[in-house]
C-alpha cells in the first residue's frame, strides 16, 4: 500500500468526514424542516441517509483508510494497525471535517432554517439526544451501537499489525465500503431510537460546535450538558472491542 504524507492523510480524513456530516446532517434537515421537500417523520430515510453518507465519505477518503470516526482510529491504534503518533492528526481532521460539513449542510438549507416554524427545535438536526434522558443507560446504548460497528469492521477485514507506516484500510473484500454503510443502516434502524446513535464522537461534537456558532434566529440550546455522553459511550465501545480482540488471541498484550 502506498505511503502518504501527513498532509495527504489529514486532507483525506478531513474531506471524508466533511462529506459524511454534510450528507448526514442534510438528511436530518430534509426530514425536519417543514419547507423542505423531504419533510415528515421518516426514521428509515434517516437511517439510510446516514448509512450512505458513510459510504460516500469512506469512498472519498481511502488514502487515509477512511476512518472518519475517533472510535475507529482508537481501535486501530490499540490493535496495532496504526501508530499512536498519527492519532492526533486523525482526530483533529475528523472534528474539523465534521464542523465544516455541518456548516455546509446549513448553507444548503439556509432559507428553510430562516422560515422554520420551530427554530428552537433545530438542534436535533445537528447533534444527538436521548429519547429518554438517563445518562448511564444512554452511555450503554451508545457503547453497544459502537461495538456493533467496530466489531463488524474488525471481523470483516481483520487489522494487520505491522503495517502501521501505511494508512490502514477496512471494508469487506466483497462489499467494500458499502458493507460499512449497511452496518450503519442496521444500527440506525435497530438501535438508534434510544439516543440517535452517534456511535462517533466527531459526528456529534463537530455539528454541536457548529450549531452553537450558527446565526439561526430563535435557535434552542446546544445541550452541552449531554455532549459528553456521545463521546464516552463510543469510547466504552472501543474498550469492549479491544478486550474482545485480546481475548480471541489476535492481540494478546496489545493493551498498554
């Protein structure tokens, strides 16, 4: 696999995450804003929209391994598939890409935001929240959803320690990145009703930051009191997958 410069890896990961959030926040806006053609409660459309958003973002960011998610990056670092020295680069690219992607989605629907009947409820277009607030159970929900995503990535295309100088790749050999999309759709359709299935700290944090900055008239709170849960939950999911990785004998001793 070719080796790419840090700049190339950063741009690739930034662009992929930006497209993921642009399309994901976009489908949320399309189904939430009353003046948009897609308006109407349609959880399945949202699940498919986010799943195919992952497909588009991952397909574009193949140079960096199409991680697009701090949980995936940490999983690959813990399992020896990428050096820890590259982790900060990936995390910064992912969060910045998510911020910009959310801003672009706002620009697409600016006029619909301007005429929103309930602007105080537009935060849910950008960031996640629970259907029933119960922090520790919300963490469990996020952890389980993240575990499903990461275990599919790990077991469908096992990591290859020793290739850390190259950008690691994942994806089923037959389905490619479409397999990741199908997994995200399955998680959204089956497990997403509890917390909105962030399963990706950057996916929630970046748009939440952008929503805080956007000049949406009458907008509601960014709910920063909940923001730690879509970060901690996926990290618990990472820990669970790394423990599984070690227990199966693939990475005995890889935990620091």
